[in-house]
C-alpha cells in the first residue's frame, strides 16, 4: 500500500462514505471551490492504478468503488506515523499528545483505562 496525496485522500474519504459513485457524485460531495471534472477523473484513475479503487462499467458510465477499506488505510497511515515520528514507541506518542496537543488529565485517564481494558481483553 502507498501513501495517498491530499487530493487522493479527499476522493477516498468520499467514496468510503458513499460506498460507490460516479465522478459527478464525488464532485457533488466536495466543498467549494469544486475541482474540474477532468481533475477528479484523473485522481480516480490514479487511485485505480494504485489499487485503491475499481469500477464497474454500465454502458459508457463507470461506477467507482473502494478496494481498500478505510480501516485498512488508517492502520497503514498510523503505522507509518508511529515508525517515522515516534520510533514505534507508544510512550513517545502519548508524551507527544500530552505535551504538544494539551491532552488533559481526564483524557489521559480515559486513555489509560482503555489501554487496561484492551490489555485485559487479550
């Protein structure tokens, strides 16, 4: 799996939500200013080439749908961030959240409780 560009991610988020759609449907879901039809069509074809999307043809119309789930991509993206920025160390991640993102004690307690719950479930 490869990392998505900002434009590719925007299209994927829309198609993950819609499950399937035409280029026009994707554009309709985008915030203004809306990109040109050809721009979105090109991004979709690139995503097909990368293996993120496929399509079914009905006459001259192509209905696009994701081949990769949003959760699969989230795992890939998170693993990449963990490896590249936190040396795959969750303590470093939590430290960053507390210091840089001003995580308060209540949120930290919730995170600890969740970690303990997940640990006990294993």
